[in-house]
C-alpha cells in the first residue's frame, strides 16, 4: 500500500469519479485507475461498486475510508517532524487569504505575529476561496485561510464557525421581534455583494431552494461596501459574523433570525499541503492564528 494510492482512493471517493479525481490530483486518468487497481489488489477487496452511470464506495470502501484519512494525516505529521530538523530560510512566509478574512481577521493575527516574530517577512495574497485553494495547490502560498474548503491534497483545520447573519440597521427593523419568515425577507430591500463568491451563492441558494425571488435593491463589490449600505439604512444583507461582530456588540446593527430556514453556516479554515511540510515560521503562524481565534468573541445576536 502506497501513500499515492491512498490519496487517490480519497480523491475518487470525494469527487465521485476517476476523471474528476485525475483533474484534482493533476495526473492522468489511467494513472488513477492503475493506483486504485493496485490498492484493491493489495487489500484483496473491491473498494468501489461500478455501474454504467455511477461509482460508489463498496462496504469495504466505506470501512476503509476513515483509516485512509488517518493514514494521510499521520504521513503529514511525520513529514513535518522531519522537516523541523532542517534550518530555516529567509524566504517570506506566503499566506493566501479570503478577501473578507484579509480585512476582518488577518490584521489582529499579523499584529500579534510580528510582535512575537519581528524578523519573519510575510506576503499576503487575497482572493476568493477557490483562488486561495489554487494558490496553495500551485505552491504560490504555504498556508491558506478560507471558508469550508476540502480537497484531498490539502489538510483542512477548522477554526470556528463564521455564519452569514441577516443584518439590518436598528431603525430599519420591520418588527420588534427580530424574527421573520423567509417569504417576508424576500420582499425587503436586500443588498447582495461579490457576485459569484461563496457568500453570494449561499444567499441566492437560500431563496432559490424556497422557490422565492429576493428583492435585490442593489449589488455591490465588497462586504465592507454592503455593510456601509446597511449602516445607512439602504437595505439589509446576509453578512459574515466576522465582519459585523463589533457593530452588533455595540448595538449599531442587529440581526434577524429566520423562522423557517436553516442558518447559513460556514467555517473559517486553515489549509496547507499534505505533501509539503510547513516551515517553522508557518507553524508559528498557525499557532498565533489559533490564539487569536480563542481570544476573539463570536458575533452576538442581541435580542
């Protein structure tokens, strides 16, 4: 059993097919087929049930998957332990981060990190979550900070929840209850932002799944612009808890809970490559990130 075979098994089971797994792993489809065949031969069982139109895990495959995930995690830890014996370098620490994370989370992290490690240079590259993943996979960044990212070639460390909260100005509330049905919300003036982003997709999907057409009063380019519009009473918006936590705690903005819809949950994640051990500088950065996450209170939903 080889690490590449285990990684390929997880990619096929995650993406549901050999072709998409080959694209994710950046290898040929015959290479994927060969690795799976060799793994099945070494285990003496079929890991997938194949039909003309589908590919599913067999009972043995479902049993094997958690062990496969643990094997890759252990291999990553082993590489890291060996890598820590190597001397450091003067290469700047490359961090890829989601756009809102760069604005609302990273400044506190960088302030603490540079106070503790003043000689470590850092380069921040912002982008949408998909772009963060591509930068980490393409070796353009050692660490990525994004939301709800999973990929067989990266280790994902969930840090905390960062849900999208329906946010309004205190003087704009339609009722004092701060609760509403989604059909009511669809008729209110709403502000959407970052067309094509995960936030935009989640918000649109919330209404689409309920067969509702939202009253989009305006679309803007960034979360910060959307928040400013809400602060001026121009509409309401589903905004990340991270972005509005201070205003909610001060009572400048309020959140509205939905009676008949699930909250739009997302997680703030750190990702790093499984096969490229982290330098000591990157390990220190991860430690500071965890410290900041523990220190920062989550956004309240006053009332």
